[in-house]
C-alpha cells in the first residue's frame, strides 16, 4: 500500500487582498481565526487518515499560497512548476520551486508565456490527464506536459468563470470514476468526459457552488466542504466514506479542500505505470 503524502501551507498570511475570480471581493475579507481553525481541521482529518502532511512555510504578502494545488503538476519525481496567469500569484512560484528542489524533485518549467496552473487544472483519472483550459491555463501548456510525460492528455474547455479551475468542477475518485458539474463545461468537453469516464457522479448547482467537486480523495474516503449532503449520500452509495468539514473562509477566495492540498505521491485515481 502506498503512503499518501500531501503538501499544505498554513494560512498565517491568508486573506482576500485582490480579486482574480468571481468569488473574491475585498469587501468580504476572511476572518483569520476562523480560517486557521478550518485549515487545521482539514489538516487533522488528513493526518487521522494516515496521510503524511508536509508543510510549506507561509510567506507574508502571498495570501493565496495556501492553495498548494496550484504550485504545479507532480508526476513521479518531476515537478512541473506553474506559470500563473496573474502576477499576484506568479510571485508564489519561487517558494514552491525551492520546496520541491529541496525535497528531491526535479523542477521543470513550461515555455515562457504559456500559462499553466498545476493540479488546479490538470487531474489524472486512470492513465489519462484531464486538463482544463481557457480561464487560467492555456491549451499549449497542456500539450507541453503531454509531450514531456508521454501520457494521454485530454484538454477540456472551462466556460463558466465561477469554475475557473478544473478542480472546481471535476474530481477523479478512482480510475473510471469521478465527480463533476456538467454545466462548467461546453458540450464538447462534456462529451469527452462522458466518453472516457464511465461513472460520473453529477452534483447540483447548489453543491457545485459549495465546491462539492473540490474534494480530497484518500483511499476510499472523500473530504469536502459542508452543504453537499446529496453528494455525500451518493458517494456512500458508491462505496465511499464522506467527511464534511467547513471551509467557508476559503470559499471567499474561490477555493476549498482540494485547492488547499497537493498530492505528492500521485492522486488516488492516477495510474502511472
Ligand atoms: N484565489 C485563488 C485564485 O484565484 C484560489 C485558487 C484556488 N485553487 C484551486 N486549485 N482551484 O487563484
């Protein structure tokens, strides 16, 4: 059995200091003590499930550094560092790169001028990498990754600004199984996902707005935000254990459970051999 390893970053400097997605409003700031509690609860759930949680040191002036999913894409011992679309987040990259270099990963870069936002937009389901593009990542970034890792990469267009990263509307559970919110994709993207993933668990619009798809999968356990009861019941019927934990402070930045984590040993649904 493999030992799950996840990178997180404590929310010491987390806050809503700019607006780069429709969820963020500087007039709706986060409450530091609440954010700390919610982050800690997620952290403790992961530890209780046997996950080794690695911590990236928080940095003043980088309020979104908590969203480690966007650091880059991990493939075996290779780390493809993100090229963020927004300058305010591009400043995070040196910190992520330093951590990965210090922890035995080979740090690789995408071509200049090609945007790519890491595991936020690139998720394995089985041997295939599903890749969201248009709002944050470029399709060229995904093509570059496809060549570099020699895996099939299927780009799907994201059409709804509220679901600006693939991990806000799609969550692989196991090879051939995923959670999704179909309205976040265009008709072609929906077809691609339906053609390649036989079992798709559809969330309602209300649950999508609670970031139900932004879940962390550890073994057969799925950790997600509160307010997704119907999804939780469905997951149980599918043989998963679901754990809801409040993450409202992070919704204010357009993130939830999945965004706050980066799996270092390969996502649960990924098949790399
Ligand atoms: N405020 C951050 C941004 O807009 C949130 C990132 C959420 N991360 C994610 N993987 N969806 O970039």
